[in-house]
C-alpha cells in the first residue's frame, strides 16, 4: 500500500514537471534557442556588442621626424585619438590599399582637431622627410594631424616588432624588399592602445587595414573614443 502511494506521488511530480517545463523546452527548440539561458546570455553579452573597448596597454614611446623634418612623438598626440600604421612609400603590395583605407578614415573625421594619423616608414633610408612630403602630397592628404615619420631603421624596427608587436622586416626575396603588417593600431586620448572584441569575446588587438569591415570597425571605435 505504501509503495503504491509512493508511485502515485512520483507520477504526480512528473506530471507537474511536464506541464510546467516541457512547453518551455518545446518553445525554445522551435525558436532555435535551446542553448540559451540566463548565465549563457550574460557571458555572450558581457564582452561584445556593448560599445566597450578593451585597453591593451600604453602606446610605446616614440620620437621621430615628420615630412617637414619636425620632431613628432607620442606626446605630440596626447589628448587626441589617433590611428598608427607602419608602411613604406615604394611598397608594391599592400601599402596602396592601406593608403586608401587611411584616406577614408581621414575623410570621415576631417576637421576634428582631436583626431590624427601616424604613418611610420620602415624604409627610412629611402623615405627621407622630403620623400615623405612628396608622398603625402601625391596622396592628397589634407589633415595637419596626419604625420609621416622617419628616422633610424633599427629604432623603427624595434618599435614595430617589440613595441607594438606588429611585424616589420627586410626581405630581399619579396617585391619591394620589405615585409610588414597591414594592421592599424588605435590609440585613445590618454595614450592607451584600444580595441574591440571579436565574436568570441577576445580582444582583436589591431584592426585590418586591408579589409572593408576592419576599416568600418575602426571608424566606429574612433567615434566612441572621441566621445570619452
């Protein structure tokens, strides 16, 4: 008799569970939300699509000369949001594309005194201030806050590879004689390297200057930093 009552009670609990829980599970399956839940939602939404940008660390200190033979350093850009790249004027591969991407970024924020661009040559032996000035004019650069920098080659390679962890190297086997990253660094007004998160919640570190999405992303994040 006691066993029968236990079976009846267990059956009752199972019935109530089915009435309350099963419809919700079915609804989630039909709406393709079977893997969603409160804790999962918090994890998936905590590090992306919230307008927050990660702080990678302070920008490496640098001091070089620009196209007008004027010393320019990271302190020159203090209080400004800026984008930084490594390139060289005779580059036959990715630099022209990077130039066009940077021109698009310049156009987007032209006239804003709190925004700037830094382009550092990895072929300083050829890219003298005079060469950089001609290159700047040929590109049609308008912003006074876009500086093309040159200096000691070892210093620049160290700044690129160790300071920013953006690869730059000399290679006689490739066209142009140099290899380098096509990525752009984004720096905020306080001199911190900033970036957004990828779809998995990981910081991307740098933005792809060869990709339309990368350029669009950095433009969106420049706008965010200009408001800070």
